[in-house]
C-alpha cells in the first residue's frame, strides 16, 4: 500500500514546463509537491520538508543530477529519485506509480 | 535465442474521453500495467481516434521523441517553435522535444474523425534542442516491401529521430513473404499490424495485434490478407 499523499519535488530548467508540473503534481488527497528550476531552490526545499519522490526533469544534466543526488543523500536520504520524461505528460502518473512501487522502466 | 510476446489488440489499455478514444499498447496516463511499460526504447504506442474538430490543446513535452502517423484524416499542428502544419494520411510527423516544446494537435476536419498512431521513443541523448519534421511518404515504395520511414540520418526515404531506431511501413498482398533483417545486434522489433493479418515467425497476428520480438537477427513475415499493413519498430532494448 502506497502512503498518500505522496510529496513530490520536481526539478527542471524549463520554467514554463515546471509551472505545468507544479499544477500536475498537486492532486488533492493524492499528491502534494513543488516544482523548481534551480538546484539551490531544490536543496532549500529539501531542507524545509521531506519529499517521497524527486523527479528530475528536462535540462538537468548528468553533472547537476550527481550534485542533487549527493545533497539529497544527506538531507533527504529516503527520497526516491527518478528521471521524468515527457514534460508533465501521460507518463507522469505511471512514473510516480512505478517509483513508489519500487520499480522503474 | 529469440523470444516472442504477443500483444493482442483487445488486451491494450483503453481511454474514452468522448472527443478522444485511445487504445494504448503500453501503460499511459490512467492505464497502468506493470507488464506493459515499455519495449526497450519504445515507451508509448497509442492508437488514437480524435473526433471532428476536437483535439489536444496546447501542452508541453520534453526529452521524448514523438512520432505521429496519421491513418485517416489529418491533424493540425501548432507549436512554439513557429510551426503551423497539417499532417495527414501518407505523412509522418516527428517532434524531438528535448529541452521542451509546447504544441497542440487538432483534427483538421470539423466533421470527420482522425485516426493516428502516437508513438514515443526514449531519446538517445537528453536535453537536445527541440526539432520538428514532417515528411510525405512515397506510397509506391511501400507496396509489397518495407519503406524505412524513420532511420538514423541521413534517411532519404523518410526522417530520423534522436535514437538508433528504425520504423518500417509496408502494405502487402496476401501470400507475400518478406524477411526483415535487424539492423543492430541486440535490438528488438515490435511488429504492429495496422490492417489485415500476418504470420510473423510463426505467430498469427490480426488487425492491431502486435508481436514483441527480442534476440532475433531476422524476422520472417507472411501477409495473410490483401492490403495488409504492418509497422515494424526496431529499437535498442536498453533505453
């Protein structure tokens, strides 16, 4: 049984897409979350609250991903970190379900 | 050793939104089947029917190669890259969404429904500059043989995506036999029957059935009906 609401942090560089993500990851009684565009905002958010899932969106390169993962390992070690594909698309629900079920495509 | 998994048409996911009916070969949106997530780099194959005058409003995508193959009717495409196009039967549209694209796709016809395949492939490289392409296919080159509508660049017969993928489309007469040779060792082939019936490596497939093939160096295809139309999607199995 997956606990709800799931608290999600989405990090990506495309501000317009992250606005859409902000809307999509917040579903009453099911999910809460924040969408940010900088690593600094992401780390600050992780210091303020505990996230179940961190979604790395477009624009996050391997170097940024490594940095975020390193910081998260210290601040929020239980968060599941995954890549999000598609920009708030039809894959979002699937990705969240898979991540929370402990599996990934 | 080759492995085969048949995806019968009636085992696909289905979403009915009134204006859109979508049959989903892989998990998508509200359809979640842990045994049908992806086939290698192939992540989405939606068989969509859009009501006249309706469509997908402006919405974003990123880091995905999105291929649309109209089967009947036409879609009106607009995006924030500056493209305004109509893509219809006999054409293929490709969006490499990379760092992000906003687009809309509406049925170009106010009355008639439009049918198209919406296919998503994981990109080989993340965060590329978004691109749009649209090509008209030479129908004569699809008669009783496969036309590589998508292949690594340069592809003079079609177009390309940012992945080592080949999409082949052919329309065959009953009894016609073809052998498809896999381009890269280790790639898988997803055979999707658009129209008619085929026997592929001994597996009988009817309209909208699919066969997921792994580990084969070549695939033997026999058309079992006239005007049988088959889409072969060859992709890396490690996305």
